[in-house]
């Protein structure tokens, strides 16, 4: 038997490990299972190059829980270690690394993330164990070794009678970590961290019912057998080539990732690159609609099939964090802080690659089946519009597939839209005016007025649309977007012809004074000569003010504090209407006030602005008029 002292200057490193890394102590199991996986894959490699002259067989990793003995066993059939290798890798490398780690991160250990990022995972065992044993036999023809350490720098190594190749780690669980002796806890951790590891992981057994023989009698009772309970899928879909997978395979994998998700994904994007970095994965577009408060952190990040985190900010472009799926890359430097990660050149390349790949896939989907793409548009548009705003590289490619739907459910790309509208919706200054509505029901009368003129009206209803159209206008100087209720129709697209007003300038001044006596301050009175059949009173909301207010409310853009400004409206009065003449010519001030208020309420009603007490009074007044 050999005894010795681990070469560390900290008198007792284990309480420090526990203290600094307590918030992540559950990952001890992930680290030890990962080490067993590495040992097994290394053996496979040595056999493949002829360096190890042994049978690989069908190795597994087994986890056993001994609740009464307060022990957890992690057993692999990998390459194992000789006594000298235990001395080297466990006593020198791991623990000197542990001390270095703690020394480096003791001021910010809480922020340093998961210790496994540092590749020194073995010592995480001491976060839950008061004593750790290693019983290991190398694939080389050398005696097995038994290493024991009780959480102090003292250790012992002695020969062991283990005859099978591989390593068994025994954790003597500490009193403050007894929760890890519960099967349900271990099962939950294996399912979280090791669900897709490349070597089968056994945790207990399960009962399987054998199929009924064809010639079985009616009262036949199916036989059952006990089989290994393998908790992982060693060959998940993202490790395969896209050509090997069907649509159903992708959907099945989605269900495997999100067993509680009942809605099918709309489509997926398979990532597969080996230069200038390694990255594989599958991203799924779920149905998103227009909700910006979508739960993020649904993409899982793996490193060589080992789960790391679901916070992929900085690795995946922000607009794609609304998607679901898996990304696996050995090249992401996980031993740096989150801000360092975002500044890292390799990570930036990965983010750019994912952006490009997603854009290319969307373009292909659009070209292959435009009708299907249009049918899914409303469920994916929020991601794409956000991408256009936040990622220049995505914006450059988006023109090929981003759609602009009309209120009649026809869809145009921006270039198609320009071509379609240029003849009818170019104003007298040569600017193309794109009319749009934010709500088909609330702006119905304005939409109908525009359609009566032969104009197309888009339906743009996402919460960030004001920001997006601002960006499009900046990049297309000959195009302006105007919401259909922001002015009366002749002012929205100004043509050369002007309608002549029936009223003289003097009459208009008198009419305006009379109107302003009864109209609230929130409304700016605007007299316009329109077709005599057009509505006498129209409420509009100035495009610039409303857009700035909306942009301010959804963050960024807009003027400071505009999100809290009271609503401002224009009241457009048609001077050629019979009502304008009646208001002007009546000498009964009470009747004049009644006409103005009734007309204003009708205009407010059409804009859904008449509410509460004012609506009650309007209804009562209207009933009295039809007695």
C-alpha cells in the first residue's frame, strides 16, 4: 500500500471546492459519467489504430445507488488506469488543477459557471462525497489499483482484486447531500445532463413485456423479462447526416427533446459544419405568432453530446433564441466568462454561420414551396422581423423571403410590392406610398376607403413593425409606409388633382372657430375639401407621432419619453359634406353643439375611441333621436 499527500498548498481544498461551487454541486454526476465516456471512447480509438490489443465489446456505463450504505457507484468499461496513472492523473493533474482553478476564481467563483467547463471534473465528486474510492484496472496487462481519499489531502493507493477492465468510482455520500441517494434524483440528473451521451448508460433495470405468440390461446398471459434500463439515446438525430433522416425522424427527435410540448414544429434547420470550426445541431421553428414575450432558453447547448447549458446567448444570434433545438460544438470556449464568450472570435464566427445557415434555409423553403411558406408566415414572422432589425447579415439576405401580407391574404416580397404598387400608389413627388393597417377590424372603414380607390393595404401587426418600417424606409429612399388611418385618403397618397371646396376661405375660418369651441384639446381640427360622399368627420392619428410613440414603447428608437405621451389625434372635417354646411349655417348654438358632438362621437366610435361614460351618453342620446 502507498500513502501520500496530494501536492497542494491549500491545507484542505475540499471545503473550498464545496463552498465556491455549491450552486452547481449536482453536476458531479455529469462530470463522472463524462469521464467514463471519455475513457470508453479513448479505448475505442486505441483499438481502431491497433495500439490496444483487446476486444472493445459493447461497453456501457452503469450507475448504482446503495441507499443503505450511502454510496453511489459509477462504473465504466473503458481503458482504466494503472497505479502509476492514478498517481499522475488523480493526485497531480486533477488536484493541482483544482487549486489553480480555485485560486483563479475565488473572487468570482459564483459567476464562473459550471466547473466541468474546466475539464477537471473528477474533483467535483467531493462536492457531495466525504470519501471517494477509485477501483481501476487498465487495458494493459497490469494489476488493478484502489485509490482512497477522505476529503483531506491524504490518500492511499493499494492493489485491488478487480479483474475486469475499466474504472469504478465509489462516492461515500456526505450527510448534507443525502438527496443524491434517491433514485428519482439520480434519474432526473442523468436525464438532464446525459440524455444523449455516446455510450449507453445503465441505471437499474425495467420490466419489458414480450409480444404474444401468434398461436397463443385466448387466456395467454404475456411473459415479461427484466432488461437493462438504458436512460440515454447514444445516437441522437443531430449526430447523423441530414440525408439519413426523414421528416418523421426530425419530429420524433423534437418530441424527445420536449416531451411536454404537444404542438409540432413548423420546420427545422440542420446545422453541420466542420470548418473553420466544428458545429452540429438542429434548430426548430415553433409556432410563435406575434408574442414577443416568448420563453427563451429553449435551445440546448452540448459539448460532444454532453449537456452544458440552455443559455446560448452570444453563441446563437439573439433573434434565434426564440427557436428550439440543440447545438453541439467542441470548439466553444466554455472556460471564460459570458462577456468574454461574446467577444471571442470563434464564437462570433459560429454566430455568423448560424445566421447565414438559417437565412439560406428560409430562402430554400420559400423557393421550394411558396404556398406552404406563406401559410406559416404569421407563425414565424416575429423571429424574422426581429432578425432584420438586429442582424445586418440576416437583413441583407432577408429580401429574398420576408413577406408583406395584404389585408386580403396575398403575400409580396418587398421587390414584388414595389412593382405591384408603383403605378397606382406613387404620389405626385414620385414617392411610392405603402399603405398598411395594424388591425383589420379596428381600421376597417379606413381600409375600405383605400380599397375603393384601388389601393392595396398591407396588414402589418407585429409589435416591432414601427422599428422595421423605419429601417426599410432608411434603406429605400423612394418608399414610405403610412398607416391607413393616419390621414384622409387623398392626403395619404397626394396626387395632382385637388378637390375644390364649396366653402370660401371666410366660411372655413368661421366653421373652424365654431368646431373648436366644442372639440376637446386632444383633437387638432383640420379642414379638407373632399368628395361630398366621403365621411363628414374622420379621426386620424399622425403617422410620425404614433410611430415614434410605438417605437418608444417597444424599446429603442423614438424620442425620449414619447411612450408616455398622451394620444394626439387629427379631426379631419370634410368641407364639402352636407353636415359641414349645416354646422356652419345653423344659428341655434345648442343645435350646433349637438351636431358637432354627435358627429365627433360617431367618428370616435368608428375608431374604437368611444368608451365608458361617453359611450353611455352617446347611446342614450341616439335613442332619444329616434323616438
